[in-house]
């Protein structure tokens, strides 16, 4: 087969050895993807009158198509003939079937952990790196505005887990749960569940507060922030020399 363009003639690719490949057992099949319809024989060709002349229609690009061939679009009406293009499609189809049988691209590129191994977000592996991100600021001078206390970002190529946190006020005048102080943990653009509005002290520097639901898993390059906000009238009740201390504790581990 040759394709003609105005003033340019492009020859077919070099011939390759043909290995018979069985067509799919179920249809429908769009044979329009097979680089033209001359690579299949239609069953309707057998029903033509003896000696009938081919019915030919001239295509815009200069090619000719025999309308007696490929009259039917049904799968069983076609028989594959040796063709490098269809052979290439069948080979690619078989390759994707093998990939799918092995769990798809996710299973091949991101294999799961060996059986029996403890997940790295439960117990830190030998390749893990611990972190403790601690921040401290003076009492903000405004009420009703979130003020950043500390922040960190997960390194590229690593995931992580937060296992304990700290949020405390070192001065006097604070009553737990009064609404004078609001602590918030943010991961990227979302507030962390159960930690979006904490109005009590969580842990101390000597004894951080454990996250009892198994820790907070982090993905690579996620940004974690610890905010504090003063409630209405808090400036008149809290010690002006007090400091806010917030911290994250956990570890990073290579992505699996």
C-alpha cells in the first residue's frame, strides 16, 4: 500500500516477518483503526456474481477502494491477512493484557511490600528519618486571626507519619476549653480531622500528646502548618508575656 500526497510519494515501511496472530474472540472491532480496510477480506465478497466488475470509488487522496471488500463490519466477516500494521496492533494488545494481568502500571511501577513486613507508617524502617518540628512565638497582638507557629514540608521522594503533637501556652490566665485559644493543624489546604479547632492544651515538651488512631500519614511534598488564634477578649485575660509552643513529631520513610 502506498499513500499519495500532492508531489510526494511515501513508500511502505520495510517488510517484517509475519507471525500469525489470532484476532479477538469478541467484538465489535473497529477495523477503521487498521491503517485502511485492505488488510481484511469481507465475507460479502463470496456472494458476488461471477465475473462482476469491481465497483471503485476514487478517494480524495488518490487511493481506490474496492467496495466489494469489507462490506460488512461484523467481526466474523473478516479474516486477517499478513500485514505489519495489524501485527503491530496485536502485539501491543498482548503486551497490555500481560501488564493488566500483573496488576496494571501501578502494580509494575509501585510494587507492594513483601508479605509479613510491617508497614513503614506503623514502625519506622531502617531507612527512615525521625523529625521533631518545634515552634514558639510570643502572644499575638490581634484576636480572631490565625497566626503561624511552626511549619515543615515532607522531602521529595519520602512519605511520612505524624505520631504526636504539642500545643500549649506557657503563660497564666488560660482556662482549658474557654475559647480564648484555638489551635489548628493544616495539611496543604485542608484542616486535619479532629485537629481543626482544638481549644485545650495537648501534651508538653517533656511528654508530647500521642495520636491514638495510628498517626497521620503524609505524602511527599505535603506542607504541614500549626496555627493559633485568640478568641474574643483573650488579650485581656491571657498573660501578655506568655508564649505559644507547637510541635510535630514523627518520621519520614522512602516512598513504597
